C-alpha cells in the first residue's frame, strides 16, 4: 500500500500475539499478528473486527469434517489472507477487542475533555 512510509504509528493495544497501531496521518490501522503486518483503512479495520467476531468457534470445535477447524478471512483492500486455527481466532479476538476498547475509551476521554462540565 502506498503511503506506509509516511505513517507515524502510535500503539493502540498490544498482547503477546500481536499489536495494533494507529496512523493519524494516513487514517489507517496497522495490525501485526503472527509476525505479519497488515494495513487497514478505518472502516475496513472495523469491518475486519466484525468478521473475526462472527467466526463460530463452537462449530469449529464440534465439527469433525476436514478443514472445519480452520477459518479463512480475506479482508478488503489488504495484501493478506488470514488462515486461522481456533487458537488463532481466540488470540486475534483478544487483540482486536482490546484495540477497539482502547479506541472507544480514547474517544470518550476526548469527548469529556472537550466538553467540560460547568
């Protein structure tokens, strides 16, 4: 993706499995997971979070058919295909949920600071 070099990445959330960065200059997020970086526009990042959360872990665990324990996600406008085991899905959910929470918290704090109580 063009413009990655112009990014000033700010850490949003980090786990042992990965990290999410935000680049305000490019209005993008960088997801580092399993040693690979993927850049997302804001709307695509939020859409990716929804897709990860929709993966049915229970169905993956209970099915005996070949390949049922693997989820494949191909996010829009990225150069990466995610091939995830059940463990990977849980680890990615933890990372993305933490990042989403931190973004919401940051937004609430900004709102409170810009609208002080009289």
